[in-house]
C-alpha cells in the first residue's frame, strides 16, 4: 500500500512538471527578448532538471510513469492557456499575473 501512495505522489509531481514546463515555454516564447523570457527559460531548465531526477527516482523505485496523468496535465495546461487568453485577450498584465 505504501508503494501505491508513493507512486501516486511521485506521478502527481511528474504531472505538475508537465504543466509548469509547458506554461513556462509559452511565457518564454511570448516574451522573447525580455528579462521575463530569460527568467522563464531558466526556471524551465531547472524544472526539467528536477523532472529528470524525479524520473530516475521513480525508475529506481520501480514506479511506472502514469501516462494518463501526464496526458491530463498536458490537457490542463492547454485549458489554462485558453483561460488566460479569455481573461486578457490583449496579453497584458492580467495574463502575466495569472500565468
């Protein structure tokens, strides 16, 4: 049972990294050439590195990756992008704050 809980916990964190990396990639791309773009790129690189450590830990613990959680995280991020665009179509400060 403990391994099941660990698998759930670790897969949730892995899914969270999918959302974060996708959102940061969008921030980096839409703010190209700015300090914000550089910040997003650095944070995205840090989270990618952390995700690699997480995946190695999961492999060491023989915990499989939940593709359904990763897929749902990706969909959640795309819905978040849509929400941000609807809240602030101009791409102004509200969108940045919410992102």
